[in-house]
C-alpha cells in the first residue's frame, strides 16, 4: 500500500573510540526518515554525532553498506540547527530520484508531511508548498523554490530555499550519486532550518530522553 507509512525501528550503536552515538533506523525509506530527523532537529539541541563529511573515514563506509544512516547535527553561530545525513540505497539513482523530484507526492512519501503541492515548475526550477505535521503544536508551513539538477550517471540534486513560511530559515539539499557501479545510490542530505514558533519544554524533554 503506497499510502501506508512503515513503522520506525530505532536503535543505537556507540563508537567508543570517538565517544559518539550513531543512530540508524532500519526498514524505513531514507527520504522519509531523514526529512523527519531534520524537522525534529529544528527544535532540539542534541549532541553532535559522527559528521558525514568523509564516508571513507573510520568504518563509516562499511556501516553505510550495511544499511545505517549516519547523521550529524550542530548549532551554527546564528543559533540554527544544521543537519547532515548519509545513506546508501540499493537501487540506481534514476529509480530513486522521482521521490525527491515530485514534491506533490511528499505527503505519501515523506514522514510527517500533512500536505504538499507543486505550485509551479519551469525547467529546473520548482516551487513547492509543504505542511509538516507536528506533535501538540500547530503544523508548520513553508513555500520553497528549488533547483533540480539532473546529470544521469553523475548526480541528481534538489537544492531549495524558503520563499515564505513558518521558519526563520529553511534551506538545504538532497544529492544522489551513483555507487557500486551505478547499482546503488549514495544519498547525502543537508538542511539548515529553524521555526519561528517556540517549542514547549515538555516536547524538548520527551525528544531528548
């Protein structure tokens, strides 16, 4: 059932030599879980995890191949939360790309998206409306302009910035690159976002426990 959202399976792995925690959700499409991770990270100050800048470092590449999603979060000097994530999906980039390209379908392909609509598309430029379902507090709405870059065999990318919405800032990108001879895809995700609304302490505490 394409409209049914799969359950989340959450577990932790600790890397003693780096004194960090690696969090991975198994059995959940990468696009869905990382978008929700990004949304949660807008609200909660959390310890910085393994930065996914160099997939060759340590044993990160091996863990990615085993199905982990490597995530990092940090606060910028402006006080906003920057989230980065890496994952390997065992399917070619061209097969995965429509999930990111068609924002009108985010309400069924992304976690916690209550509504989504493609407002306009001209060439590589796409304007989208997205409404995020939030616990307790009101839903968050945003209109974004994105550039979709398609270079078959090399790279697929959606890079967006906020036009208007319930955020102080909301910009980021999804990048898909061929892996393992093009049979798989290395997906990187980066988002800088901060909502305008205040978040109750009890929601922060619940998320950090």
